[in-house]
C-alpha cells in the first residue's frame, strides 16, 4: 500500500525527525544517569557520544550507495530498527563496553535514517524542497528543544529519566512498521534538462564542488555542536553566570536555531537556495565577530550567541537542498558523503573548542568560533567559483 500523497510522506518523515531530535536532546542530560547505570565515571561514560557519532559517520557513508542499490525504503526501515534496538539496548545494559556497542548501533541507524529521510523529503517536494527540508529539520530542533524538558519532567516524577529513551525506542519501532506498510520507493527526480551532463560513479568522488560543500558542512556541524555544547561553560567563565542561568542561554541558542529553520521555510520562497545559504552564513559570521568582540560583556555576548543560533538554523537543510539539485544522478552518494563529513565535524571541532575554552580561556574560544564560521564562508564562495567556471561535470541547474 502506498502513501496517498507526498504530503503524508513529508508528515511521516517530520515525525521521524521529531523523535530523532527528542533522542538527541535527551542524551546529554541523561549522561549522569547512564554513569550510575554502568557504575562508571562521568568522563568515561561521555565516550558514548563518540561511539554515537562514529556510528553515524559509518552509517552515512554506507547509506548513500545503499539507497541507490536497495532503495530508500529498505535503508529507512533497517535504520529505524537499528535505532530502536540500539536505544533499548544501551538504556538497559549495565556494562560500559556493551553500552558503547549499543550506542554505535544507534549511531549506524541515525546516519542511515538521516540520509534516507533527506532524500525521501527532497524527492517528495521537488518544486519547494529547500523550504520543505527546512521544515523537516525544524522538527528535529523542536524535538531537541523538548527532550531536556521532558527528561526534567520525568525525573521530577521520581521516574528514571531513561524512560524518555524507552519512549524513543518504541516510537522508532512503530515508525519503522508504518514506513514499511505505507511507503513505496519513488524514482529520483531529475532537476536538470536531460541533455546536461550529470556525474556518476567514481567521477562523483573526484568532484571539487562536492568536497568544497562537504568542508562547509563539516565546519558547520562542528561549530553548531561546539557552541551548543560549551555555551553554558563559556557564560560561566566569561560572565560568572551560575549554571542554572547559563543553561538558559544554551536553551535560547537552540530555540533560536529552531526558529531560524522555521524562518528558512518562509524565506526560501523568496530566495534561491544558494542565496539563502549565503545570507545565513554571512549573518552567522557577523554574529561570530560580535561574539569575539563581546567577550566578557554579558548582554552583548548573549545577543551574539542568539544571533549565531538564528542564522545557523537554515544552513544544514539548505545545503542538503543544494546538493540534491547539483548532483541529480547520484543524490544518495552525494548526500551520504557530505553527511559523513558533517559527522567528522561533530567528532572533532567541539572537542577542540572545549579544549581551548578549558585551557586558554574565553577569548580563544570565541576567536575559534568566528574562525570556523569564516571557513564556512570561504568554502561557500569556493563552491560558487567552482560551479561558475564549470571545472567539474556537475550539473549547473538552478532552483
């Protein structure tokens, strides 16, 4: 049985991303509970994040080619099952190595689910896939924003916080069943005229355009997570805020990022995807420069963090929209490659940012933030230059 409309396909993927965000947003607040569960130190159990991102990296690399060989439906179902089993596993085991293994399994599912969801939505909304992808990632932000609040509510009721994990596992399992019953694979949409060249096979991996966009997304995801992970500590170091008050700044950052994605849905109807991407990165860089200049000043620093979050909002989904337009023949592989590079950014840049903040202080941390955003802007202009001069065999179709 097929889903009767593309609108229902998009709704289903938005529900998947809502649960995805709920799971991701809950992980940080539950690390101390996982520490007690495994009888390990907090620093040791923090390694679960490394295994989660490493699993996502492997999942994203393999999901792209698999969607083209097996179809988006199979990859999505297997990914959702891996997520459900992985989450249920690490929320129950009391052995730390086993917990790492289940987090790795969940990461594999997360990577495959993210790649296949982006492709499913992109092909379900051909004419307005930029705004629709922003809407999809808005639901991820909504889940991420709600996750910590739900954990707090559950704990306040004298219930283990990892109940939120169990809810996420059950939801992923149910969504896998719904997806298997109602979704049918659809052909990849061709955006460019048939007579225009489209890269395929190993030629894709030699595309400078693809790798320049990948660098952009690597820098973006790394610094997005870096600011989100360390802004609470930064506000304590730079402005002597208590943890409770500093956490509100972090919540505001994620809230503005989510609002930025909703704004991207509306603005994308007026701007082409490359224009929206350029505006967003430029605004983020202005916020990064202000962040550096405002070090030690409470109100300006908070305003800069919120501005960065808001401008960050449309970048990830809009970049995915750009790639699906530019790489029409090998969408799965192209999205898989840049998503894997994004995971590498999540593995490395937040660690470097935290090291700078802990060892060198607030000023180097803010300078590093601005510098990484500047790398994003350079990668953006490099991508425009490569595309303009047609140095690759990538299609040059417009949105």
